[in-house]
C-alpha cells in the first residue's frame, strides 16, 4: 500500500558532545545589551571603590645584619647543624627581634602615635600627621576611652565641645594590660577650654589650638599601647631576607599614612641598633662595676697603710732598709703579688659560681675582662651570655612552654653545668697554688730573725703597702681597658637604606580593580545566561533539538501573532504561512507519489501546537489545489470544528461507534475550497478502542479514494496510547515540539520510541519559535528580519514611526 520510506537513517549522537563554539558565541552575542549594562555597573563600582577607598601604601627600608662569628657557630656545627643552618637561624632570630613587642614598644615610646587626627570627608576619612590644627596631650595614668572616634568642634579660640562618634570603644586602664569593650558612651554636654584638662570618668586629656582658624572641626582617636603594639607587630609589618645568599633584610610596612610608616620604620631600626649596642656594652659595664667595687676597698686599705708607713718612719727615724732586707723584700713582694692575684682569681671564681647557682646571668663578668687568661672559661661564658640573650629574644614573643624557649633553656642548663664543673677544677688548682705560695712566703719570713726589730717592722709595712699598690694599679689598668672597650663599641648591624614610600598605593590597585570590574561585567551576565541555558529544561534551540534527536527535523515554524489557528488561510503572506509551505515542500520528497497521502500529526503532551499545525498544514495543501481532508482524531478534546465555525454533533466518534453509518453525514465542507473536515464528534466513553478498530482503517481507505491529502490530528503520544496504534495507518508522522514549552526529556522519549522502531516514518516540527531565536540563530527555516513578510513590513513601519520617519 505504501512506498518505501525515503527517510534518511538516524544519525547516532554521542551522549557527551563537544561544546559548539559558534553556538556559545551566539549565546553571548544574544545578551550583549545586558553585558553593556553589567559593564557599566561594574566599572562604576570600580571607580567608586578607587575614588572613595582609603589608599594603603607600602613603606620599605633595607637593614644589614652582620653574620655572627665565633662561639655559637661552633656550637651549631658540633650539633651537626652546619654553618649555613647557624647563619639562617641567626638571621631568623634577628627578624623575630625586629618584630618583637619590646623593640616595638621602645620605638613607640619615641613617637607620638597615641593620638590620631582625622579629617572627615564626604565618603572617607583621611589622617593628618605632623601638621594638625590641634594638639592633644593624653594622661595615660588615667583610664582612657580609646580606639574610637571623638569629634572636636570649636567656634572660637577659647573653648571646644567633644562628642563620642562611634558605638564601640575600648576602655584602657593605666596598667596597660587591663582593657574592656565599652559601647555607646554618653557624650558630655558641657564645653571645655583649650589648655585645661578634660576631666571625665573615662578620659583625661587636654587640647591646645595650633591653628590660626577661629572655628573648625576634627576627629581624634586615642590609641592605647596594646592596640598599637598589635598593629605594628602584626601582619602589616613584614621582614624578609632580600636574597637567600645575603643577610640584608627588607622591612615593609603597610600603612594608610606614608609619613607615619616611614617614621616608624626608621625609629624601629634606630632602637634596634641602640639595643644591640647596649647588649654589647653589658660585659664591659659589668667589668667596670666589679672593678670599681674592688677599688673602693683597696683605696681605703692603701691610704691606711700609707699613713702607717709614714708614721713609722717618723717615729723611728728609719727610712731605708739594709741590702739584706732589700733582697728579702723583693722576694716577698714578687711572691705576695702573685699570691694576691691568685686570691683575686679565686674570689672571682667563687662569685661566678654563686651567680651560676642562682641562675643570675645579668652581673656575670667575662674573665678576660679582669685579666684572667682562661680561654676555655671565657668562651663558655660568652656562649652562655649569647644563649641568655637568645632566650630573652624568644621570651618577648613566646611563652616558657614554647619549643624554641624550651630548647634554649636546655642549652643554658647544659652550659651552666659545664661551667660549674670547670670552675671546680680551676678553683682546686688555685687553692693548690695559693698554699704553695703561702709556704714559700713562710720560709722566707723565717729569715727575718737575723734583721733588727725596727727593720723587720718597716719591712712588713712596706710589703703590705707594695702589695696593695700593685693590685690597685692592676685593677686600674683593667678598668681603663674595659672603659676603652665600651667607648669603642659600635653596632655590628647597620641601616643600609632608610624608609622610602612607594608613591603608588598597593590597595586599591587601579589597573587590577578595573580589570576585575571588566571581567566581572562580562562574566556575570554570560555566566547567568549559560547557567540558565544549562539548567533550562525546555527546548529553545533547533540545532540542539536536531543534534540530540534521532528523528529528522523538517522545519521550524515561527510564533504566530494571530489569535486564531487559521493563519495560513487568513495571512497568506506571513512567515508562518511560508513555513508551512516549506513543510509541504519537504513532505513532497517523503510522501508516496501518484496516490493519496495520510499524514499523522501528534506531540508529546497537550499544548505543543499539534492542532495548530494540523489545521495550517491542511490549509496550505488546500491552497495548493489539492483536495484535503482534516480528521480530528483527538476524541478526548475536540477542537478543530471551533476554528472553522462548524458543529460537532456528528463526527468521527459517532461513525466509529456505529451511531452514524453514512460517511457523507460526518463530512463537513469548510468555507475554503478543497478543504473538508471530519470533526471529532461527541466525546465517547472509549476513545482508545474506537480508533484502533477496523472501521477507522476502512474509513481512511475510503477517504484515500476521494482526497489527495488526509491530515490526522491525533492525541499526544505521551499521554494516550492510541496514537501509537495509528502510526501504521499513516504515510508520515509529524511530531510537534514547541519552542520554550516542550521539555528536553521529551527528546529522550521520542528517541526511545525510535529505538523501538515505532517511529520509522516520523519527523519533527519545531513550532512557536520566537523572533529573537531566529535573530540569534536558535531557529532556522523561514523566519523574521528580511522585510519580505507582512509582519516584517509592519515591524519596520513601527520602527520608522518610533524614529519619527514617514
């Protein structure tokens, strides 16, 4: 009965397809007005951010740290760390010291950072530094309301008013540690005089007017020491080596006030150098203090012995001793001088031992500073003092349980034990030497009996005087050496480059901000558009429909502006009409020649334009001169008769049920030539069973003999089952898919039917495509925009009217 179907074989489409760049660009081009709008908004926001944000600048300086030489390096090498490890550790220690709170506090003591002066603008506040219209003196021995803005207003040169501006403040107390938050403090109502103390429960300060202006307004902020330390030792201050092979550090500070940051970095480096010099001078100062304490005692003893010697000579008229006595005197003088030095050493050893046992390392004197030549002991003590300095550095930023502090404590304890063990040995040696000297002196003193009694007494006094004088001179020499050492000490480290301000702010960065604004202005609408397309479940793209479907797409039909369904008959020059003409031409290549054709039109669900397509396809065939019959096979929802103004009392349901046996009774001629209709008829109780009877097949066979084209308007395939049974009676099945209405899952349903070989003669119609889809390439076929169809002409006319043209 039917000829072979010339339909092209379905093309297998992979599950995951590559992105079509052209389609992607078309999607982006479709939203170009929104992109322009988005760019305008983001660029405006970027300008406002740059214009009204407080810029942050970077201040930087370069500082040289001298490599440590001597004892500590040897300790690290013996521990297996190597010289590079020691150098890196020493450099890291200096970085920690530079960022430590004690150094920062010493720097802040020299700077007037406890009061900030701010000028309020329209959208931002800028800090005044150095040249301010008022000067504030704060009494930090009194509780102060800090870290919040206080407005100062004056209308004459005598008095002013103050107002608490912010809602959150910090109440700082004189001990510098106690702080508590305070919200919404009440502002005082009275006025205050310049130069007088402002006495409040929460504040005590006084103001001096330095500006010649008689009226003005300024904001001030009191900064307590803890908040300043937190700022200047926090993340805004960065200290890093400039190179892995050098010990030059770069100090950088982020600040909103460049001059303030420059002063802080310079002061910080100066304080560090002074602190280093003070640590260097500690040994020399301890040596001088120790010697001064000894000299006080010796000075009194020397003066007392000198008076005794003079009185003895005067009273006994004896000034010289004999040659024998002189020889004995010289021997005793040498031995007693050596004995005094050994006793002095032993006294130092005993004092050092007491310091070590008490773990008091602040007053320790290096033995070489006292003329005690013991290189091993000197090296150990120097190492101990360096470890103690390292512990102090760690303790400024870490607790006692921190691993670095615990490690240093272990090293100090080991060093302490080593020195104490060494002291026991040297003290025993000193005792042996002292006993030996005392025995030798005793043997020489036994020869005194051969000298006259007066000469013996004179010799004893002169011996005591010479011993004290020798020791006094020895200590004076050592004190002079220590004083010279202290005076000649200079810091090992030095400032390579004072602080410099980068004139370009690091925040906000203009180029980066505008670049981000441009990127955001483009990406946000594109992302929204692509996201909507990705998550959109409705079919809006004819190309996507054709790619994903295993059924061929015959044509796209644009959206009709007419209210009724008779577009082809009433608007013969419209784009919709031309689309149906294109559909008719495509069907001529598919349908059998030289015999009547039965075309079944269906859809997945109701509302996709199935009836609209049936009516207009039948109309376009009728206009071509072919005798056309339109049969309403949707027995559940009869519709066709209404559009043609016909009745539905007799129709397909009455014929199939046997109520009306005559086919002529159900045929209705329309007002249009070559077009007849068989309406659906009254709704039967069993529509599915009626359509699949032999009576309907016989009806179609009869109608083939009278009509050239028969159009079947069938129920939706996705909702009822009888449409699938009708497929074998039709020469072609047209599936209607509606733009922005049909779900994408319907494509899978059609593909499944195709896979089951139920749709071997099926084709797709993309119905209701909007004008913008044609404009941006989402539909194709006969669309808008060429000025050929009536609606195009009307659109151009409306544009001319809008532009004021005739």
